[in-house]
């Protein structure tokens, strides 16, 4: 009896996973480390410029799912993409109605542009190339 051959890596899903890991790290830096460092250096409250959320953890989970490919990978990709896109488009609509181009809001805006692009790619992949996100066979 021969051992089952491992499935070949999916390069597009691997690219998206690594993009999500990079976005999570970048988001942690932009939304947490840079504002904390600035606040401490300027003598202000450490949390004065932080926009709190847990999206970096969700992005890491999605990236892990793209690599590990559990059975729910495609459903997670669609759900997370739709939620992210709706939230970001709503925030952009509100922001662009009366923009405040401070360093903090500009960092936030640039970060969200890349997150939006990533999740648009992920949603497009899930809808038009569903085999790319299928779960691994047991």
C-alpha cells in the first residue's frame, strides 16, 4: 500500500495567505506600535492615537486557512471578504464626505486601501475560481 501523494501547493492561495500575513503585521504596526511609540515619545497617553479592533487576528486566521485549507476555507473567505468590503466601503464613504488628512487618518486610509484590495482579490477568487479555495481532502 502506497502513501497518498500530497496535494501540490496552490501558488495563488499561498500568495493571498502571505499577503494577509503581511497586512496583519503592517496593520499592527500602523494601528498600534507607531501610535504607541509616538504617544510615549511625545509624553501623551499611550493609547491616544489607537483605533482599536481585532482585524489583524482575523487576517491571520484567514491566511492560515488558505494554507491549511480546512473544509470551511471558501465559506470563510466569502464571509470575511463581504464583511470587510462592506465595512471599509462604509467607512470610506463617511471619511471621504469630510476627510481629515492627519497622519493618523492618512495611515488608516492607506492601510484600508490595501486591505480592501486584498479582500476584493480574495472574494473574486472565491467566486470565480472556487477550486483554488477548496478544503484539502482527508
